[in-house]
């Protein structure tokens, strides 16, 4: 039985196209074709070497060694650049580490004419000369801007732009366009993988006679998509707040995954004294982006009131839940309303409030846990007495600062 053209019998790999014919190419010009190399077996195949039997043909966008899982496909470009007129033929051979031939692809083309002076150097150059997008989550899109420069002394017109792989796309360019001598044009090339794997391709800019003016190799791979929403704090203490008043504290929510996520809503349980201001529901956070959620404590009755605020989203991790607590105090004439300027130290998470009836000493702490608020209402005071207050800052490790400056409050 004869082998199919361009393939060895019982090959581990298959090529699309199975052979590459470049037709007639002007001497000194280069034309590329992208080959789709597929693993025809159900087990992984590793290619350790690639060889071409004729120097008129060359390989780009390929790094050795590379492996293909069962049924997977990879892409790379094979170029043809005749240096003289006449017919050329060759064979691309891919082998394993043991020297076993995994695939052969027949290559053919012909050179026409002689090398014109105008084609001794390329008409256009690209910066960067090749684009690697690295690892991108499936379904996400990244772009890179190319600077295309005319290195000739006369104007060059680009009539068409083509991409050998549909996972890559072009934007910010209208065809045809001309570039003056020494001038540079800019446009974006995007990479948006829809399946997992490694992808290669070539961007080719051509003139009206289909001569390739510049070819830019493109490559990228995929990773699994992750969406993870985390909160800057898990517990929030509002301290004392006068019944009928309100206090608002911020909580930072961050997407620590590599794909965008959407916050669909917020639920509050345990107490009606807590609400969340509008603006967070429906928000979309890109990878690494943060948003601020403002939680409001507005006690309607006296006493300690606790609750839980849970953020609902399409993240794959457990929904962030913030335990909230605060105490409503009676709105009477016998109370002291304190407020202070927050610490600029990043690690500070709350404050303790102290009181004494002796100036400068014998302070007693009023709140059992640090309050994140910058105000505190002391409703347990006696008419005719004088009280002295100080505040300390508490960091995330539980460390406490020195006392603040003292203030005095005289109860009428």
C-alpha cells in the first residue's frame, strides 16, 4: 500500500495541508504557509527535531522540543524564498528522540525572474518583529500594537493583510493604506483563544500584486480561566452609634483571578440595622481590579446588633462574607460623641476608645473589640461629671499604639 502524498505510512502526526506548494515566487521574495500539525494517536507525542532537505525552505514559529496530547493540534509556518530561478522541492521531516519519523511533508515551489534591486531588502519592518502573547485564559483577549515602518525611499502601499490562524485578529487598520518613506504606521493584533492549546500564526501584509511586504510570526497559549473574589476584611465593628444616626464603613473587594467576574448582588442577614449603598450590584471586575462596597450601620434600637453581609457573584470561590457588629446607644442629652482622624499606617484595622475620670491616667477601655469607624458615642455618662478620652490604633496583628492626645468632656 502506498503512503499518502507528503505523509509516511502509519504516521503518528498528520499535516493540513498534507503538502505545501508555493507556486511561482519572485526570486528574493519570501512566502510562508502555516501547517496545522495534528496528533493522530490517543497518547502524547513529543517532537524533538525538525529538518528540511532544501535550504530554499525554512521553519519559523516553532520551538523544539514540543509535545502534543492525543488529538491535539499545533501550528507553525514554513517559508519559501528562492534565490535563483527554477523549480525547488524539499521535505519537512519531524522526528522523535529515538529518530523515528513522525511526519514528512512534501514542499515545492519555483523561482521566477532575477532578484530586483528593490527586493534586496524588505519594504517594511515590524517592531516587534514577532509577537508572543504568552499564556491567556480561554475566552479572554489580549492585544499588542505593531509599529510598521517603511524602510524604502519611496512610498509603499499595503493593499491587504491576512492572518493564517483565526484566533488572531487585526484592528485599528483600514485597507489599503500607504506609508511614506521612513514613516511608521501602527495597528493592533489581538489574540483570543476559544479552546485550550498552543497557537501559532503569521500576519502577512501584501501589496496589490500580492507580494509579501512583511510577515510577522504570532504565537500564544491558553490557561484555565479563574474568577476569585476576596474581601479586604472578614469582620467589621462599627462601635457605638446613636439611635437614629448612621455610620458608613468601606470594604474593598478584589478579583484575584485571571478572568473578569460580575457581582450579581449583596445579601444582608441578622439585623435590619445594616444596609449596603447602591453601586456594587451588577459591577464587573476585570482580573486584578477592585471595587469598594460601603456598609451602613443605622441602629433603630439600643443594644448590640450583629449581622452578616454576603457578596454574590459568578466567582468560583466561596462568596465573601463580612461579619458586622455595632451597638445602638440612646439619643439623650447625656452622651459624648467622639470622632478622630484615621491613622495613615496601612496595617491599622481599627481603634480602641478609653475613658477616665482622672486627667492623664486610669483609663478604661470602652469597646471590647476594635472599631473600624472613626467615631464613637459614649452613652453611659452622668450629668455634672467630667470625662477624659484617648484613642489607640490597632494593627492586623493585634498590636496597639500609644494613647492619642487626651480630650475632656464636661457633662452639663
